[in-house]
């Protein structure tokens, strides 16, 4: 199952709506395909300029490792040197905290990931998941 | 003048409409702010996975040098070693061909850039410019 | 359609058999998936130590651009600064010559790429294509 | 003593058989020569796309430092900043945990390394060692 641009747009738009509803800070969201390549990204007005790299890092690490942000953070707490090394082998492109959400097909295969950033990591994950569910997809935070 | 996400969305959407009208291959488009940072990106279904880097490179070089794609290409034809070195100093993130379009305010200040890729460089620039004009902005190809 | 490890093994093994039949120098071959990620690689005894990067670069550029080695070489002949810049945006990981062969599904979608290196670029492409056809896949050299 | 492609294939195949016997998750395995260069790699169907970098990092650090994964992890627990710096000097290409297994000749010389990833680090090391022993080589986990 390939993730379409239409689905990606829905995820981002609905995640931003959730953020507005929760009164979160300005958000940025990226949607990656199953190979870790960008399908779509948006940064809300007022967000810091470097948000693409954070959103991308959350989603990229999730796809490349097949491990969502929450599991990555647990591993980083337990073995910080391991996640630091993972960051190195992936060219510095990973951020191991919530807000990196795996997208799974109904059969369980990873079909991509969403990276959301701007508020607390936990709120980021909630907004991402709302967007994913609005697109009728399965998210693993 | 800051470029809003709303403007960026309009640019991308209208550039894609122009591409459809011209029957171009699947397109990818990025909009960067005046600091060279990503505001929005979309890759159409069927485009190759690596299109973000190409779109980004076209726009990033334009902002960083204050020189649109056409001028960069002219310089590359004349002094290839110069544009190769520019690619190096900007961390490999520049693509000196049309499709990298500067966004200017009515007073002439650079307020960002659009990077468009997918078809020939010249067609890419035409589609990007159509998007920019639909957003009531001034583009320099 | 996902490329299986079994298919990847067949491609490499049959490409090496073709190389032996043609009395080519020791070969190295990589098979990447549709996201440009390594499924399998083998370097024959006697090949130079750096062959992984060459094989990988041929295949990686093909997947990321959706353009096989022959087309990349033509573009490099015409616009050397463009392919040099492409190398930069992809982190130095592309080699624009024959031997980078796109794998396509019967519907035409890119499902991966093979990178073969060790002999002349043209012989590399012939051996790669033999492996691909032995695996009942469609190659674009 | 040089490590042949035939030996490398045996190591990978037998490590995967051990993984199947132990009911491990999908595995990925790389075999590097004494110079840290890739001889062979395979990623089983269902493994995450980024597994090459993890397998490679485990094996590459082992060869470059002459220190297997278990010893590297002990050092990382004691001096995380040291292993972080090692990751940096080797271009981000090291992963200091079990599953990076040194290959030694009967005289004790390092002739290469195996990097295995996919399950827990300890299970990864067990599977790697099984492959190494099936190839009549000496492994140091």
C-alpha cells in the first residue's frame, strides 16, 4: 500500500486542526513514505525556522528503525550511547522522542511515518495521531 | 514581508495545476522562507522518491546566493568549478538549474524561493512561476 | 510489489554467472528496494575493497532520480554541473554511468535498482540485465 | 588469511538459519573484510529499511577499533562521551553494542567482522556467532 499525497495532506491538515483545538504552539508536520522519503511538509506561521529538521528526524528514525518515537525514547533512556550512535549512522537525521509516529497498514506493514513538532513531545504525538486517524490510517506513537 | 504558509500552499497547488494543464510529469515543489528554511513541500504521486532533495537544492541555492536558477545555470556553464564549490560550501545542498525561482516583494527584497522539479528544467520554471503569480507574488526564474 | 531477498539473491547470482561467461573482471553487485535501501550486496574475490560504494552509487542515483545509468550519463555529458550538484544533494552517493539499472514492475513502477561494477560500465550493465531477466523482472539500463 | 565471498555467504546463511530456529525477528547481516569493507550483506523480508546502516555500524566499529560489540558496549557504559567521539571520527559509522562480532584467524589476527541486527543485541550476537562457527571461523562477540 502506497501513501498518497492526498492522504498526507489530510494527515497534516487534521493534525493542525487538532493542535488548534488543543491550543498548542505553532506546529510543523512531515509525512514520509515507507522508504523514509518526504511526501509532504508544512510549517505553521510563527514556528521556528529549523522545524523541518526536527519533524523530519522524528519521522525518519521511526521509518528507518521500524520503531516509533516512544519506543526510541525508552531505548535512549536505557542506552543513550546506542541512540547517539544510531543518529550517527543515519547521518545525524534522527530524533528519538514522541511525535515520530509510524504509519501501519491494516496488515501491520510500515507504510510511512509522520513527524510532528512544535509543542511538548507528548502533545505533538497526540496531534499527529489525530491527523492519522482522520485519514483512516493506523498510527503507532 | 513574511511568506505565510497560506501563500506557500497556494503556490504549490497552483504550480501543480499548471503542470497538469501542461501535461507535465509528476511534480514536486518546495517553498522556502527568506532564511532558506522549508515552509512547505509536496511530492505528487508517481514522482521519484528523491525529489525533495532536488526541489530543495534548486530553491536553497537561489535564496542563499540571491540568484535564481537561470542565472545560476549561466554561471555553471561559464565556471563549472565555481558552482561545484558553491555546492560544497552549502553542504551539497544546491542545484544550479531553472526551477529554482526567487520570490521578491514589490520592493525587490528576496522573501523566499520556490524549488520545482519533475519535468524539464524549463517546464519546471514555468509551472513554478504560474504558482507564484497565482499567489500574487513576484517570481524571478 | 516488494522486491524479496530471494529475488535479490537470484539477480546477483545470475549476474555473476553472466560475468563469468563473458570473462569479466571480479564483479560487485547491490540490489536496492524502491526506497533506495540495501536488500543484498556481494563482492567477488579479487575485486577492489571500495566496490560497495560504486555499486551502491550507481543503484542509489537510479532509484532516487527514477533515471537509469545510461540516461544519467547522457545528462552528465550534457550538463556536468547538474549531475555534480545531484551528487551533492544526495550526500555524495550517486555514480551516473551504466551499471545502475532500474527495476520496474510490469505496470512500469520503479520497484528498486541494481548496481553492478567491476568491468567496463557497458559490460556491467549487460551482466546486471542478465541477472534481472533471470529473476523474471524488467530492467532499464 | 583473506575472507572469501563463499565464507561470507555461509556466515550469513547460517546466521539466518539460527535466527529462524530461535524464532527471532527478521534479521540483517553484513560481513566486512580486515579493512572494514563490505563483502556481503543481506536483509530479510520484513526487516526495517534502515538495517544496513545498523549492521554495518556494528561490524565497522569492531574492525576499526579491533574491539567486538560487547567490549564496545562496556566502554560506552563507562565512558559514553568516548564512544560518541569514536562515532564522530569514523564518520558516524559505528554502533557499540553486541551483534558486532570480530572474525579472527586461528593465529588470532582480525580477518574481518560480522554485523547482525534485527532482534535484541544479545540474540543478534548469538545468531552471528552460529553463522561464524558454521563457516569454521573464530568469532569474538
